[in-house]
C-alpha cells in the first residue's frame, strides 16, 4: 500500500508541473525549456527556508512560488521578445545557468551533495510523515492548482495565447499584446512550477541538482506532448500513464544498472511515436493566402 501511495504522490507532483507547462507550451506553443529549472528554484527555496531558517509551509510555498515567478519574469523580459525557436534557445540557456549554480554555489546549495533533512510541513498538528496524510495534502494542492489553471485555460489568456501561436502578426493586428501575453503565461507557469518544487522537496526530504536536469525537462515535455498540447485532461491522463509506465521494470529480474537506461529508452520511444503520429498538429505548415 505504501508503494501505491508513493506513486500517487509522484503523480500529484507531476500533475501540477506538467499542467503548468501545458499552459505556456500547449496553449501558446512557447517551448519553455526552463520549466524544470523554475521547478528546481522552487524546490531549493523551500529546502533552504525550512532547513536554514526554520520556516513552515505557509511561508515556504508562497515564497518559493514568488521567487520562481520572479525568475521567470527576468527571463521573460528578454526571451519573450524572441521568435519561437530563439525563445526555446534562450530558456535552455537559462536552465543551463540554473543547473550550473546548483552544482557550483556550494555555500548555498551544497553542490552535488544536495540538501538533506528537509522537514515535512506542520499544519493543524497533522503527521505529514504519514504518507497517506501527505497524499491527501497533495491532492488538495492539485485541486487548487487545477482550479486556477482551469480558469486560465478557459479565459482570455488562453484565447490570446492561441491567437499568437497561430499567427503572431494577425494577433497584433487584432490588438493582442503578444509580449505581455507570453510573459503572463510564462509567469503563471512558473508560479505552479515553484509550487510543484515545494511539494517535491517536502516529500523527498532531500534534493540535489541531478533531479532538475535536461532529462527531467524532456520527461515533463513528453507528458504534455503525449497528452496532446493544449488538452487539459489529456495531460492528466498522460501524467498518470508516463509516471506509472516504467514501474513494471522494478518487478522483473533485470540488473539494477539497466533499469534507469531502460526507463529512458521507454520514454524516448513513446515520445518518438507520439511526435511521428502528430507531426502535422505539433509542427503545422505555414499557411498562406
């Protein structure tokens, strides 16, 4: 039962992380390769605030979200001015910079040693070291996140994102501020990436830079692509599917050294097949009159 609860908590974390990416990438076709870096910023903020300063959830979560959003704002002020391809390169450069800081700023992040001993939240005298209680807490955060993101998906922001994704010049001609729209989506995505990072660090009680690398970014991007970019419930189904997909490998008589590479191979195969099947919807040809 503990194993099932563990997987369920991981699903909750990835639901928040993937759905927040789905807003900017799925709706707006903004290939944000810094999303996991922003997730890492949220995780490190929570880890440092709770272990070094002793703050609880009600401080750690808002501050982690705010700092992730502020980082997104700084990147967005530069990157949203770029075209779609160059935007992806700009966010990838930011992600590389964040990873380098995590690895090398040892006085703050402890480098590759990571930050251990992150305490679970303390709310209403509940025992959050009981994973069933932590799972309930995670579900509440998912519900709150989905309520806000659902409004974004159905509101004016989503329509503006879809317009600029379809034709940037036409959107500007209709009065859409393309840069402001992209920035808004980027910041909202970062807010919830920070929340997912906060939840992750609380659950694992330990973080290190390897968790927030490019392979994790590819995995989260795979969730959105498999679920169909822009599809709210498709991303939910893809999250459950891809998080649980490699788990049967644990019960097979494989050498432990090949389970990790096998997991990556499975994800790569699923991603390749999905992109091949949806190549015209993911990369539509330029339409002309």
